[in-house]
C-alpha cells in the first residue's frame, strides 16, 4: 500500500513538472521547444527547464545544459535522492549550484522553502523566469540568490538543510567553503552532497582529475566541523551520496 502511494506520488510529480514546462514554452525560442521534447526521458519527465531568450548567453548556456541533462533522471534517480533528504515539509533548504533548478521544483512541490543559489547570474535568471509560470503557492516556496565563488551568501543559521549536487568539483578551496557553509546551517541541520565517482563513466562529468574523491570529501567535512558523516556509494551507479550533520 505504501509503495503504491509512493509510485502514484512520483507519477503526479513528473506530470506536474512537464505541465509547468509546457506552460513555459511560450516564452522561448524554437530551440527550447525542440530541446524540451528531446530532453524528456522515456518516463515523460523533462530534465531541461527553458527560460527567456534575452542575451545570447542564455541560449548558449541552455544548449550546454541540455546536452548534460539528457537522461539525467534515469541515472541520478531524483526521487531516491529526495527520499535521502528525509522530511523536507516546511524546511528551509539551500541548493548550492542550483543551475537550471533540476531539484528546485521537486523540493518546492514537496512544500520545502528552497533558496536556489548560484554564482552564475544567467542561471539565477533561468529559475526566476521559470518560477513566473508556477502556481502562487509554489512560487512562494522558491527564492534565488546570486552568490560568490567563496561565499554562498547565507545568513548564520538560515537553513535547515543544504544540498550540493554535481557541484563540488567546481568549488575552489572546498574545505574552507564547507566551513563557511556550515555557519548558515541551523543546529542539528543536515548537508547532502552528490557528486561523481572516481571512475570512467559514460555520462557527462568533470574530468577524473577534477573530481573530489569520497575520501577527500570525508576529510574536508570532518575538518570543517561536520559530524556523523555517512557515505552511500551503492545506491547510484555513477555518483556517491555523502551526508553529514551540524551539531
């Protein structure tokens, strides 16, 4: 019975996401229309979120992200990842390196208060434009924030949980960044990091030399003051999931 409810909930979420994306198409060029349909997995869920076509950089960025995101839900299993986050109803969650918002809408739909954080103003604009087509109650669950490379721009104790997905390879001085990030997480808060395993994989990913190994990440988290560090390197084929807590 419970399993059936989970499956039904998954289907409803996927249909809802595609419905919102279809509404958004009226704001985009023919490229984004074609990209939307091309980027739907065989389960019907889109993995590409279009945006206004203002400066050319948005189209260029969109093309790149489209290529990277094709089939993403099949190998990243977003519902599994969401379940790893535990109860997020009413929780304030920072999505570091939110990009086009692959997880932002999923979290907002589950009534989390999501702060979509990125250092790229193009990506922040992406999410803001996409948000305009959502129902008011979902819009109110999403805010965006332009950050700096070494500063996520979180207030002390501002969030309950943090997720960093497909991003740690691009963060310079990662241990220092995690220490700064920890200040923004409430006591008894939680951080979850997904990134690519250090092996040859057949999906778009940073070069092997640029990836952060599980061992290094564990060390950085421990040195930054996080506790109860747990590694899951079996649930996903291409990525590991590391969680830690703030006392």
